[in-house]
């Protein structure tokens, strides 16, 4: 509630400063103009093909990135040889700003959907790899030994010990992964595309259209916050078994 009131207060202050002439509407248009611009995009139907393009790239990149990063993380955690091969590569990818790969993906895969999905996939896969890898490594070795002593096999360990630990790490990282997926899609479209929210942002920038730029940024933020909320509910539901810390 306090966060909502803080945001409302900021918007009212922004509106008041624009009305008093403190802010130049050409560079910082008031919130009501941004809202009307966004409403006009939906009423005209112009926004829908761009939404479809961005969401397709972001969600495909998210799903493929979670799958690939999770699989590689499990393999690296259980195989010292694969760990020695994969961990340096992932550390290198994690160290560099991965969005600089966008022009390369456009050169390799073209300006279509594939280059945007590839960038989102890389951004998400690196994050999920370390979440899964850390989740497995953080399992108490004494617990594993006790389970083995009681006759638990590799399949039972994986299902009852490792996967619950990994699930906690992955679900905690999914909110960040959603942001990364949309970052990859929008940045890829900003670099080179024929449609998408990033393409519209690039157009708005080239025409110095601050109202359109702010409207598109607000739209992306709203969608990401909605996905944050949904993944938060999913995390709370799936991780009910975790003990809560009493303060």
C-alpha cells in the first residue's frame, strides 16, 4: 500500500511540475499525456503486432533458457569434468555485458524472431545455470550420506533431496530471469527488427517522441511487474514446505 501511495505521489508531483511549467513537456511530458498516448496505441490496434513479437521472443527465450540453463547446471554439478568445461564459459558470459551480443546474433540469425530469442536465451540460461549449480552444491553432504546409508538410490536422492533444493534456488531466480528475458527481446529489437516494442522504442527515439518512449517503457514495466507477481505466487505455492523464520 505504501509503495502504491509513493508511486501515486510521484506521479502527482510530476503532473504538478509539468502544469507549473517547471518541466518541459517536449522532454518530460506529464503522466496524463503518456497515458493518452498508450491508450491511443491500444485503441488503434497498432500495438498488438509489436506486443506479440516481443512477448513471443521473451517467453520463448525464458522457457528455452530455463531448460538449457537447468540441464547444464545439473550436468555440471554432478560431473567434475563438465564442471571444469562449463563453469569458465558461464563465468565469462556472466562477466561481460551480454546485451553486447545482440549485434552478433542479428548478423548470425537475421533481424527476425530467432536473434531476439537467442539473446533472451543466453541472458536467462546463465542465470539459471548458476542457480541450479549452486542449489545442488548447497545440499548438505551429511544429509546425502544419511540417505545413502538408509538405502536411498541416485534416483531417490535426485527426486527427494536435490530437486527440492534446486527448485528453491530456481524459483527465487525466476523473477530476475523474467526481466532478463524481456531485456534480451527489447534490446534485440532495438538493434534491428521490423516490429516489437524495442522497434517502437527505436522509432520513438529517432523522432524525439518522449511521450511514446515513456508510454512504451511504462507498458514494459507493467507487464514485467505482472509476471513478477505471478511468479511470486507460484513460488509461495510451490515452496510452502520451507520453514518460515520467526522474528
